[in-house]
């Protein structure tokens, strides 16, 4: 069942992956690699392996719920540093109501219980949008899938533009 859920996540994010370079953050054994054409890097626990590399797209699929909320805010800052200009970050994470159903599936051994026990935090929409805003990222898409049990967030680096139409402020504005 876990492989089926993984492939569903892949099918949701593949249309949004773009650019020439891709970081699969928390990508486990690199299962996503066979589905993408980008230069692919997979990083699990050893963040040093990223080095000075920069990426057009970074994905974190079913990863952030395994980190404490405060820790992922720090990790997100690091990911943004490795994001190219106009780069994109794609995140999937289960919604809180999924916990109940995942635990039932684990009880009947449809899913592995050990994976669920590693869930530290279930993010909600407001927290995900706050995560993006704090890191200077612009929302491109937020939606739920798998009957509202999973969430998809796509954010990009904000662009600076000269805006002469901004009321009471003129000059550089983030949009």
C-alpha cells in the first residue's frame, strides 16, 4: 500500500516539476528518479552532501511530518538557500485527519506502523502558508488530494519588480 500511495504522490507532483536540476529532499532510495528527466540529487539525512549546489526545483514528498515543526523551519531556510532564482519548492504532507485512517491501516498491517510513529507534526494549510511567507516564498498552489487526507504546496521565490501603481508606496515592492 505504501508504494501505491507513493506513486499517487508522484503523479500529483510530476506535472509541476520543472527546470534542469532537482533536489529530492528526504527522497529515501531515490524512487522518484526514474520518473524525472532533470539532473537528480537525493538527500536524506546528510545535508552536507548538497554542498554549494543550487536547484531549479526541490521536492519534499511525505517528509516534513517526520520533523518537528521548529526543525523544519530551519531546514526550509537551508533549502531556500539552495534554490535558484525563480526556483520552486514542492511539498506534500498528510493532513491531520489522515492520522486516524493511517493508524487504522497500520493496525490491519496495510501500512507500516513504524513510519506513522515517526510523524512529529501534522501541518495545516495556515502553517504551510506561514512557512512559505516567512521564507520569502510566493504561493503558486495549495490543494488537498486523496480525499482531503494529503496536501500539496507549491511555492516559488518571490520576484522583485518596480511597481509604480502601489498606493502610498512607490519603488521596489515584493510581489
